[in-house]
C-alpha cells in the first residue's frame, strides 16, 4: 500500500516552491499526495501556481494519510487560529502520524500545541511564537525531531522534501 501525504495550502499566497518541490520529491518516491485548503476552490500561490484542493479542511481525516504538511507563505497565517487547521495538526499527532511544516507553517503546529518539547525551525519571524509555545527553535534550514519535520524557508524546500520522503519510507 503506497504511503499518502497531505499538503495543506492557504487559499491564497502560499509559497509555490514549498509545495511544488516537496510534492515532486514525494511523488518520485512513489508516495501519493493530495492537497487541502479551507475550501475546494482554486488555491493561488504567491508566484502564480494554482492548485485545486482535493479536500476542504473540514473533510480531512488523519486515518487517510501518513503525513500532513503545512505549506508556508504569508497565506499560512490564515491558519494560525483556524480551528479546523489546528484540529488537523492535533489529530495527526494523536494518530502517531508525521507532522511537517515549512516557513510560516511551524507556527500552525506551535499554536496547535504539538511542538511542546520539540526541536523546530521556521521562518525567523516565527521564532518567538514557536518558542513561546514550548518548542526549542534553532533557526536551522531543516529540523527533524521524531515524527516532526520543520523547515525555515523556500531555500529549504528540497531538503525538507527529502527528509519527509525518508521518514515516509521507513
């Protein structure tokens, strides 16, 4: 049975390369991918990518996937206090699934309370929030702590995708 990973993108202004590069890496390794956003209407990346979400956030079930990936970009801030997005992060953690986030995305995980005691990274603007929610912020390109993978910014997208693929292949 092939592994399945779910990317959560903002309805607008997600970082294209933080979605497209890890998605390509996972798919080349035989991992099935899907995308979700607040609504099942076209999601637009900051650089022009358009994604038609397979699911609305309200339809996401942790049991259907092996990993959830919160894509960054300024649009990710729409999910900082979004009850459905925070519930998804908590549900994946409770189910023992992989939690991943890049750029602004780690603040979603922090706000959901799933980074407590974890080593994490994220965009520098997120450092204080991540630390205030109980994580150890490093500022490194990519951090892997158990089943949690976090990355700093678009320049880390390739390494982020590789680390995710490695965890999913275990």
